[in-house]
C-alpha cells in the first residue's frame, strides 16, 4: 500500500506534468498556427484564424514564396543566410575558445580587470552600441557588405567566452602540467588537450551563434541595402506591404522553411547543448 507521502508526491508530480504540458501547448501554439496557416490561401488565413486546420491544404504559398519577388528567389536568400551564419559561427566559436583559454589558464597583467570588462560588455544591449559601430564601419567603407556582420564575430563573444572559461576551469590543471612535462607548448596544450575536452562547450556556442545570426534582422536592416545580399530574416519583410497588400501565405511558408535548419541543428546537437549548459552551471 502507498503511504500518504507517496500519494502526495504522486499527486504533486501529476499536477506538475499537467501544468507543464498546458504551458508547452500555449507556447507552441503560435508556431503550429503559423505552420498550418502556410497551407491556407492568403484570403483565408485571417478569416479562419480561430481554426487551426485549413479548409483545403494548398502548397501554392510555398511555390509563390520560393519564387520570391522582383527576380530575387528565396534560394538566394537562404544561401546568404548560410554564408552569414556559417562564417559568423566559425569566427565566434574559434575566437571565443582562444580567449576563454587565455582567461582560464594563462596569467597576465590585469587579468581580473579585463575579465570584468568582458562581463560588463555582455550587459550592453546592441541598441546602445549600434550607432557608434555604424559610424565606424561606415568610415571604413564596410556598409553595404557582410563585413560589419561577420568580422566582429572573429573577436570573441562575451557569453561564449564565459561559457568556455567555466568549462576549462573544470578541467584538472594536472593535465596541462603533464603535457608541459612532455614538451607541449601552451598552443599544443590548447589544441591537443583542451579542445577535445570542451567539445560540449564548443557545440553549445556553435548552436547559439548560428541561431542568433540566422535570426538576426537588425544587423541586416542597418548594413545591407542591396536585395541580392538580403538574408532570410530580412527578406521575409518584403512580403509585407502596408500601403498595398501583404502576401501572408507566402510569408508564413518561407518563415516555416526558415525554421528547418534551426530545428535540425537543435535535434542533432541537443545532447551537447544540454551537457554544455548543465556543466557550465556546476563547474567553476
């Protein structure tokens, strides 16, 4: 027979799962609504907004959306997004790992001060620094290209640096000393010892970096003016025209397709993401 404590615990667990399930349904409903609306005719989307399922499934929105506008197909926009997100991710992951190794393992003057500055920089919203950055990049002649979006990622990102520092500090220093006795330099220690052991941290940084750059709308709005260079996040707004008519069906269709890379990355890398976040919280 179950004791009163076991029954209470079972009841509490059941209530917790019920509320979690309901909350998950509330959170995911807008996404499901968008996906299902992408199979509706444009004039049907808001007329039947309360209905999740379309009256008749149609793939016309995907055909029209992929065709794009003004001769610019969405295949080109997806290519641009992969270029921006891919190069930015490589730069952010590599540079943040190097800087994180320096903060975690190398002693240098004013180390604590610079680490504090890095943490303070993490707290600055992009809206605070976007005007000074724009002025600098404009004087450098970079506005209108991908350089203002990609190049800054090669100088380390605060969150990823902090993530790597916490992870590296959890690796026994004895491994470094043993490798140094075998003749390894700080560079070979980093490449041969540290990098293989911080794989969860690197993968976590890569996932977040790719997601943030893939969804970045504001940077493209600031620095890009040629439609041929637009990423998906910025090209989607071209379907919306307040002065005339908005093709909501095509917009929802392309927005649904834009979720696929993020969804695939999250599913395939979920194990490393959870391990990287969890380990960072308990190491240090």
